[in-house]
C-alpha cells in the first residue's frame, strides 16, 4: 500500500473516533490561556476523579497552541491516572485518551504511532462488542463528551446538555451523569434570563441539583451550586446551610470559595465575600473569575457608600469611593488580562469608570467590548443595552441611546437585556413625542416598540398616523 493510501485510510479511521479532536469544541484563541488556567486549578484543587479528563483536555489545548510535545506529556499524565480513576471502566474511558494520541501523532506526521493507537482503539471496540471498528456508542463516552463541552465555555453548553441527557436515558441513576446534567442545567438556566421567566427558570435547576446530591452526597461543589440556586429562588436561609456545610468540608476548599463568595456578595455581606475571595486568590492568582468577583465586591461597596450619602459624594467619602474604584478597576483589568473575551468584566469596568466620572475611559471600554470577535447574541444585546444607558444618562445623547437600544431589540433572541432595551426605547420615544407629537420618526419607533410588545392594534395606529403625517409633509413640500 502506498504512503498516500495508508494516510487516507488512517484519516478515515481517525474521523470515527470519539475524542477531543472530533467533538467540535468551540474555543476562541483568546480564551485558551484562561481555559488552561482553569484546567490546572481543577487538577490541583478539585477533589474529584477528573484528572484523566482534565489532562486530556489540557493536551488538546496544548495542541491548539502548537505545543504538541507538551500535549503528549499531558496525554501521558491522563493515561497514568486512567487506572486509578476508572478501575472498572479503564477500557471504555481509555478510548478518549487513545483517540487523542492517534490524532496528535497524525498531526505530528508520526503515522506509525498514530496507527498503533488506532489498533488499540480497534482492539478495545472489538472486546466491548462495538459494531464499529473505531467507534463506541455508550453512555460513558457521551458523558466524557459532555464534560469536555461543559469545560470549554457557554458556546458549547447546549450540546453538553444533550450529551448528559443521552447518557441518563441509558443509566438514570448514575452519579457522574447526574452531576454533569445538574451543573449544565444550572449554568444554562442562569444565562441572561428574562425577568418574567427568572423564578420558574431557576426553579428548574433545583430538582437536577437535588437529585445529583442524593447520588453524590459528598460533593461539596454541587452543594454550593444548590445554595446559589436556593438563594435565587427566595430560599436564602436554606442555601446558607449548604454554604456552611461546604466551607466546613476541606475537600475542594479552594475551588468552592468563589461560589460561597458569590452567595455572600448577593446577600450583601461584602466583607465576608471579600475574605473568601482573597483566600481563593492566594491559591489561584491567575483566575479571571476570582479577580472579576473581587471587582464586583468593590463595585458594590461604591454603590453602598453612595447610598449612605444619598448619592452626594463629597470630601472624605469621595476619596473613599475613588480608592474603592481604583481597587475594583485593577482587579477587573487583571480579569481581562487572563480572559480577554470576558464580556461582563468589560461592562462592569465601564460602569466603574462611570461611577467616578471617567466617561472617556468608559467609552473606550464599550468600544473595545463591542469589537470583540465571536460575541453571542446575548452578549450583543447586553452590550447595546448598557451602552445605550451610558449614551442616554451620561452622554445625554437621546439619538445614540435610541440607536443602541434598537440594535439590542433587533436581535430577536428573548433575553433580559432585550426586554430592558424595549422598555428603555419606549421611554426615549415617548419623551421624543412629548417634545413634538408630529415627529414621524418618533411615531414609527413607537409603532415598532408596540409591535415588539405584542400590541398590534396600537402599532398599526402609530404607523398609520406616521404615514399620514409623512404624506402631509410631502404635500407641503410639493406646494412650495
């Protein structure tokens, strides 16, 4: 067989494999350093059996960064942990690692070694009675794919949920499958929820988390997520018990500190939240998430200070606010250094600049986040909504505010930011019409808003009125 034919045959086999190279993981290049940091943090601080999984993901990230030799070293680590973590399932779980080896050696042009691992996969598939030579359909691999997707960010969340659902259909009481499904459901349900759906959507996270904890009673990470979910659904006292229980347990302690801090931040216990976050930062100094949360705590302290003085900051209080703002800005900048695509960190940074009157820096920040690549529809809606508020209230530009609110609303995906933009746009338009009830553009915009709200009859009336006025204005021009 010629070398070209052999390479073609190898490629056909590679495409059948179930591993990181075939799962279509969506990872932006600028997100890779943060992902790598998170993988290392989980290997060091998360006290669950996931080292095989994490080193496999790390190998793939290293490959994407062009570091194939380091990727091989990570796969060796994954292989070393395989027998420790999956004693009874080392064959089926090993398929991911061996598949990654085969792909990596292929990319390195080492076809003989790629073939060795393809043979290993084929032998295992035959042993496990798979109808395919290089592919295994089973819930364990659905679970592995689900975890890989979950770890690679929200652009992969919907697919991750499908993977865990598929695994649970086969084995509904499997602790690992249940844990993955609970976590991905929780994360999806928290993404930019619409106001009127918030409570019911968050309640949908409760049952999967409670079920997962029943199956994984020692998993403190699940407990802190349940605590946050209980807090969001008005059961804060119940949630606090889980937080205390998780903090008392020293397993995965560093990892859960940030979640416990989120709970205390929302509760308004800012000093307690900061105390937890500073502990977490000692162990994970490159965590974008921890730096972001610290920034949020100081932002909350600024707002707290302003409320005490009825929003009139003078003298000593003004100095305190400036000091708090500088600390918040530094942490948010660190968050963006480690994760340059951190949209919400940009938006919070802009709002800190607004709080201390540095509008040009806020403008620059909005411009930067607006020009990021790979923004989701929810990102764009949130950016336009907050940028619109800045234009309306700080820049006093009704025209620019309307432009940004419109951009948010034109993106049809239902979301909290879209709903808020519709309300803000309506207020701007009504102000516009108060100044001039014969404003054709204002009437058209009002009709557009009414249409978005489902007020079709009112929308038609507004559009008809605008058309009549426009026709009258044209007639006046013709007569002159």
